[in-house]
C-alpha cells in the first residue's frame, strides 16, 4: 500500500479508501461520486449587487498617488490632510 500511495502523491488512508470502493463497486467505484460536502449557498440579487459595488470601490486606507505626485490614503471623506 505505501508504494501505491507514492505514485499519486497521496496518503495511505486515501489509497485504502479508494481500494475499498474499487473492491466493492469495481471500476464504477473509481468515479467521482459528486454531491459530496457542503452545499453552496445561493446569494440574492441584492447581495450580488452589493458585492459588485464593493468590488468597484477603493478600500479605505489604500494608498493612492494624486495626479500631482502626492501619496494619500483614501477614506470616506477623501484625501487625508
């Protein structure tokens, strides 16, 4: 079993799991079962719009260069004085 685990670079436990599935189900046991794990949460259209608008804004505290060559940190009120 350790030699088998070296080739695909996985743990012996993973190899054992797949081997048991193969012994139980044959070649079909080697296929991905799908649907495993936590289900994806769908977001509402309102949440999606909010995310998109946030991505397009400059984060507070991010340093930016002014056209005159001065560096300033963006915040809600604009350039810092």
